[in-house]
């Protein structure tokens, strides 16, 4: 029911967490590790190199802080722990950020307030949009309606496309 996102893909690996998470440093790191441990259907490790974070405008400022701040963005840790005060930001420069107003929420609405976020390897074609019929221009019936009564020449254009996932193992859905 959740295709193409699953916690246990054939062969191994997962492209979503067991429970969806809010956008955070720990969640991003979990997504990167999951993608880098992705396995194909035979159970062999794949060359997945996450490079991009896709978010809606709702998370634009949070993601900018997580990905671009010079210091550890999640606050100071206890002494002796990774990420103490003034530690470098481990996420800085790892992912490129794409903010899209067309990120859908779990209801299928793209209104700019979606909490969904995705990490992906944008060098691999995991999703494709194919043009089934090239754009065509067709004259509407000249012997009926306004075309006949007012001697108007009207045209309409159309095309057919199809879109689907090729292999969802190159994208990680952190939240829906």
C-alpha cells in the first residue's frame, strides 16, 4: 500500500524509516546511512550516493540551518560526546537543498505546507516521465459550433505522458 516506500525491500535495505520522523539532524543522518546500505534484489550492496534533500517551503528555514550552519545545528552535547559546543556541522556540504512547492502531503495535496521530505541520489534515474505521444495540434471541427457560425479557426493541442518509478532504491522518504 505504501509503494514505492518500504521498510523491507526485496533483497534488503529500506527507503523509509519504521516510523516517519520530523526533519532533524538525526533523521537526515539515518536516511543517508539507509541509502548507503541499500541492497539490490540479489542482496548485493548498491552504489547509492545521497546528494539531495527535497522539501516543501514549510521546512525551508529548518533545512537551511541543518545543512548550512557552521556549527553543530542540534545543540551542545554532554562532555565527551560527539557534537559538543562549537563542534563542526557534519551535514554541512553533504546534501544539496531543493525547495519545491510541489511536494505532496499524505493527503495528496501540494499546498506548500507538506511535512514530507526526501533524500535521494539525483545521479540515478529512479523516476521517469515518458512522452507517449508527441505534442500535436489539431484543428477543431470547422463545420460546427463557433467555427461554422463566425468563420473562426480554432486549434487544440494535446500530448500523452506516463510517469512511474524505475527503481525506488535511490530515494528515501523521511516523512509523508
